C-alpha cells in the first residue's frame, strides 16, 4: 500500500513538468526593429517647379528636412513622414519663393540594410515670384505628393537616403502645378 501511495505522489508531483509552459528565453526576435523609432534627416534636392519657362527639368537646387516616425516595425515597417522642401529665395535674376510641407504614410520593406519605400503625403505648397501677373498664384496652395526611394542603414542610428523622388500636385490657378523633387540625404535615429 505504501508503494502505491509513493508512486501516486510521484506522478502528481512530476505531472506539472509535462505541461508546456511559456518561458520567454529571448525578449525579442533576432531581426527585431524598434517599432517606434524616430529619424530626423536632411536632403540636398533638385527641383522642377513646373512654372518657369526656362525650368523644365530637375535643375533648380533646393534642400529638404524630413522626419520619420515608425509606427510599425518588422520587415514591412510603416512610418509617418513629414517633409519640408524649400528652393532658395533667389534663383538667378528672379526672386522665387517655392516650398512645400507634406505629411503622410511611408511604407517600406526591409531587405538587410536596404529599405525601399513608397510614400504619399498631403499638405501645402507656397509659391511666390516677382514676375507673377496673377495675385491668385501668390501664397499657399493645397498640395499632395506621391513618391518613393531607398534608405540604406549604415549603422543602427545613421541611415543614408541615396534617392528620394516626389511628384507633387498643387491646386494652382488657373491650372494645377506639378513640381518634382529628386533628393539624396542622411538621417539620424534619435529614439
């Protein structure tokens, strides 16, 4: 009788060891990317205003400042991108004031250090020039932009953007304006 009691007690003591239990051996997968990263960067850009007769190609220098707030990480990260592009105030003999501020989603795909992306943004475009006849053209205009490019992660904090193209469409009097921006730059992860 004593043998049966000891066997039964041993079975009940060691039975919980047979039940699978979740034991976190690793806090995150090996390819884990922080989902809420913030990148801030700058670009040198070539700008086509689609307005001036002598500027029908990407030949006007500009600069851009952008920020990416990654909402979802992993191999298909999703970010909110803010982008401000400005053409210098004086270009040649003409005074031109061109800038745009766009915000919207950026969807990318991680392939090792490369991260090709597509983006869409909405916002405002600012236009002004000394030789403009219509006052309707001066000032702010509703704008949307669609584009894409590639990010290359040099380190955990520094990302190179060798190409970034954006096609914008402005609500511009009397016809729409379609500026194009081709840039390259560098960003730094601050969080």
